[in-house]
């Protein structure tokens, strides 16, 4: 949450949902050669009074998004969406199956 009006709001939790954009893989994916991912990030907000502001998402893979939001009093959910093309994603593998690439 970049900024809100004087009433203020806070992020209570964030839930990313990641969807593979290709056919269901029957063999291991290869870095840079897969269909990429669609990422929805649900941001749960809480505000004592109604307010508005800007909600932004920065990623470690060259994508990002910012949007104006109207936050009602109480609890609310806002969804930010980014695309993660194969050329920007290094796949993560379980222990013993490959490298665990991390994004800061």
C-alpha cells in the first residue's frame, strides 16, 4: 500500500495465486522454454474509515503494477495481476531435483 488518505488503511495479509499458462506439463519444465505464469495477488486491507489510495506490487522478475483503490471501512480485498513470462522466470526445484532460485 503506497499511500492512502488521512483515514489510513493497513494490509492484513497477502495471498498470491500462480497459474501456469501452458498445457498441463507431463515432463519437467525448462527455464526460458515454458509458457510462463499468470499471477493474481489478493491483498486484504483493513480500514477504520473509508479512504482511497494507491496499491502497488513490485516483483523480482521485471513485472509490476500499481492501481488506485477505494477502501471501504472495515475489511476489503483487492486483486493485483501480473504476467510472468518464461524469459523472466527461473524455475524452482525441490531439494535434490535442481536449483532453488530465489527472488528478493
